[in-house]
C-alpha cells in the first residue's frame, strides 16, 4: 500500500488516520495516539508501494558529560578503540516513539562532533541527559537556538530540575512513553512551545518500544545498555531513583527483553551488555522467569553477550538467583554499600545493608564468578570521627578494586534534599552545575551545611581516596579478588567482534603497564600471580587494571581539589576570607 502524508492547513474531519501516519516500530501503543492530535496532516494512499513522506527531521543530541568524573573512563575505552563507555539509551528509546515518517539522526557529543550541517538539516532538535551533562546541555539549547531551530528536552535532569531548562521550547518531564504523543500532536498542530508532564510511575514498561539500536555506532562504546526494569523497592534517603522511577519495580516481559537482545544481535553487536536497571533484583519473582530464558537464548547463539548490572546487596541472600545469573553469563554487579557504619546506614534508610556481614555477601558473589564494583559515600550526619579508617578497613576486607567513593551530594528531588531544605542546610544553587565546575560528587559533594565540621569530612575523605587508589592497595585487592573469583565452569573465550578481545592481547596489557609507571610493579606482580593461580579470572583482572588508567589520575585530581577546599576552609578560619566559594556551588558561606 502506498501512503503519502501531506500537510493541510485547514481543519480536517476527524477520521482515524493514525495507523497511516504513525507507523512506528513497534507501533506506538494505542493510548499514545489520539486522532484529535493529528489535525493538519492527512495520509493519502495510492498504488501498491509503501512510501512515507518525511514530515519532520529530528536531530537527537546527547550532551557531553563533564570531563572530571569517576565514570568518564575514556582512557580504558581508547585501549580497545572505543570512545565512550555507554550509549544514550534514553534518547534511542524516545526515538522509537516518534512517527516512522520522521527522519531521525543521533549525535552523541561524547563520541563525535555536532556540526552546523547537522543543525541545518534538522527541523527539530531533541536533547536529553543527566545531571553530569547539565553544562553542555544548557549550552546546547542556546547553540541550537542561535541556528534558529526549536529544541525539545527531556531525560532525568530535566525531570529533576525543569526550571534549569526553561530556555527550551518544549519540555517533556518524566518517563516519555505516554506523554510523547501529546508533544507529537502539539508539534503537528503547529504549536512551538509546550511543557508535557508525565504522571509519575504510571508507565507500563511492557509497552515501551524497542530502542532504536540502529541509531548507535556500536564501535564507539564499551558497552550497550538494555533496560529490564525501572524503580527500586527500597527507601534510601539520598536516592533519586525512587523519586524518578518509583518504588514498585516495573519489568518488561521476557519476550520483550529477548527481542531487544535479538535486535542487538541481528545488528551485529557482540560483547558487553549492561542491564541498566536501578535494581536488577527489584522484582525477583519476574526475574526468576527471565534468567533461564536468557541462558537458553545465549546457548542457542553461542554466547554473544556478557552481562553486568546493578543490584542491592541482598542479592547475596539468594543462592538460586546468583546461580541463575551465573548461568546467564553475568560477570559484574554494581552494589551500593555506602557506609561501614550501621548507625549511618539506618539514618540514610538503607536498612537492607544493616544486620548483615557485607564483606561475606560480596565474597559470596565472587564465588558465583561475578566481580563487584561498589559505591561508598562520605559526609552523612551520623558519621563518627573514626569513619575514614573504618571505611578503608571495610573496603580492604571486601576486596573490591573499583570503589566509587564520593562525598554525599544532595540530588534534586530526594528525601534528603527535602529534609536539608527544611532544616535550612541546603546550599543555594545546589542543583546547578556550572561549566567551570566540571566535576561530580567526588569534587562537588556536600552541597549542604554538614553536621560534622566539613574540614573533618574532607580530611577523612581524602584519607580514604589516598589509600583506596594507592596502586599497591588496588593491586592487592585485585590479587585477593582473583583468588575468590570462581570462573572455573564458565565460558572463557569472547565472541568474535567483542572489542574487549583487544584488551586480552599481551600488547593490551603492556599498554596498560606503560601508561601507569607508578602502578607497573604491583600490577605486574598481580598479573603474573593471577596468570599462575587463576588464569580464568585474568581477563577481568586486566579489565579492572585498565579502569585504573582512569581511576589513578582521577583520584589524584580529586585529592588535589579536596586539598584546595581544605586550604580554603583554613584560610576562612584564619579570618582572611569571610565568604568561601566552594567548587560545586554558587556560593556557600564557611
Ligand atoms: C546506566 C546509568 C549510568 C551509566 C551510563 C549512562 C550513559 N548513558 O552514559 C553510568 C554508570 C556511566 C552512569 C553514571 C552516572 N550516573 Co547514571 N544512570 C544510569 C541509569 C541507571 C540508567 C540510564 C538509562 O539508560 N535509562 C534508561 C532510559 C530508557 O531511561 P531514561 O534515560 O530516564 O529515559 C526516559 C525518560 O527520562 C525520557 N527521556 C530521556 N531522554 C529524553 C530526551 C527527550 C528529548 C525526551 C523528550 C525524553 C527523554 O524518556 C525515556 C523513556 O521514558 C539511570 C537511572 C535510570 N533508571 O534511568 C542513572 C542516572 C541517569 N544516573 C544518574 C547519575 C547521578 C549518574 C552519576 C553522576 C552517578 C555517580 N554517582 O557518579 C554518573 C555520571 C556519569 C558521568 N560520566 O559523569 C542519575 C541522574 C540524576 C539527574 N538528576 O540527572 C540517574 C537518574 C540515577 C542515579 N542516581 O544513578 N549512569
Ligand atoms: S537500593 Fe539503590 S536504587 Fe534502591 S533506593 Fe537504595 S540507592 Fe536507590
């Protein structure tokens, strides 16, 4: 059937022409389409061929992340020829919700330039991103406007801090699946301004379309994201996930996930796939049905993918689930540990981490052949003087090499932020990340008045960083992890096309060592030891060494910034400065 879409200025009778115009893949759910929204356009059919006239050219842009952040491990990416760790899953999910007769291009500013020609081509620019993209995001809105093109924005930071994005022509706040149809309708009616707000946590993710993986240049990234669920059942006070995605985890269907993986497979992708769930085990009942199917799917295709994800530490309570994840080729899990202090865990409402031996839980996960990376936070109200050393001991006991140790950062919209605001402790501009600040919670954290003296917190924090990222300590944890990481009955070779294969070559290892003169000796010792005692774990140990190419210099940079903040505080205390400008905030008083 040949269908041609034409624009008519006049009001047309309200016929149901949605199926002609919005031929999406898969189709936009019926609830997204209202004939009311389609006035001004009509589908004309003739002949036998299918032809869609392009009615809108959309340029999707993913802003640059700030350079000085923990997760910006571009050095490790370069080692295997990639440019950035992760692809913009939010944008390609939204792309899949747009009508098929809209032409879509994607520019990820972390991997490629945005040119004038790109902007000239576009009728509309859609930008999405998170907090650590804010400076470039806001710059881009102006930049696109200077080219005379309208901008539609969305994504987590827009949803958390819409006031910072008021310069955009359209704002889509919250999960886009339902409200995007309102934006599309408004655009097609000729409206050029609007704010569309999703009802919170109501999106049925089983209706979320297959992300447009075809828009991604796979070789630019270390891994590709797939999302199984949104939301987390826990209540951690500092967490924005439960505010953005809710406390009732919503999962996709098993068929939906396998179809997404199949699409990646069919498009030739091989290698690391990250389940970007807020808490992969949030809905254990459903997950238990997915994992065996995932295993069968992998087996049938000779293991094209290896998986990682994020989960709460209570995953260690469930041997069956760990076994099922092992069988489904999971190799790494990010766990939020946050603090060694039980009282602090209770105060932050992370009760699931209390009343358990965390180190034992982590060691158990290693026994299933999955290494753990973890988050730790310094700066809570209930912390004691001895906190720094306690955290160091705790990290050493767990043998976790990659520890994201940050300062507590009040994220917009969280319970913590609301409490701090009520207590009058939240800094002005706490959610504003200025261009020149360009960091993450490691340098910008404690964007509020702390209970413990800030200087003590910073000194503790610095001590933790100095120890944890000391090459000897890092290599020691690598060696001890290797002893515990049971990869004995796992598949050992990577599929053809997996860029991580480049890391396994001896040249790859030499490049890591050459880049890290200070770490060379302890890393070689660890490498040789693991090669002898647990060669099956070697690939992961090398991977974690590669991450140190970023984490080593990054931690030094953070330590330098913390020193600077401490010096500023000392200066203020000596009375020579009445007002101290802290990195990360507009203005804060000492
Ligand atoms: C995977 C992930 C990462 C990955 C990779 C992300 C990437 N692409 O590079 C890594 C681990 C690198 C990462 C790091 C960080 N992350 Co992160 N991350 C996530 C996570 C878990 C999933 C992201 C995802 O793919 N979601 C799936 C898509 C489908 O969801 P979505 O992006 O929300 O998109 C939907 C809507 O937002 C909307 N939408 C999205 N974009 C657009 C655009 C337009 C135009 C429109 C109309 C709509 C729209 O439509 C989509 C469908 O509903 C989210 C939490 C979450 N559930 O999303 C946190 C999250 C985005 N991260 C967050 C943060 C804070 C960080 C860090 C600062 C964490 C840290 N503590 O260091 C760093 C910063 C990274 C850096 N380089 O500086 C916050 C952001 C808060 C905010 N206000 O912006 C989130 C929300 C939660 C959290 N606390 O971790 N992250
Ligand atoms: S367990 Fe993680 S995702 Fe869940 S509420 Fe706590 S910090 Fe947020």
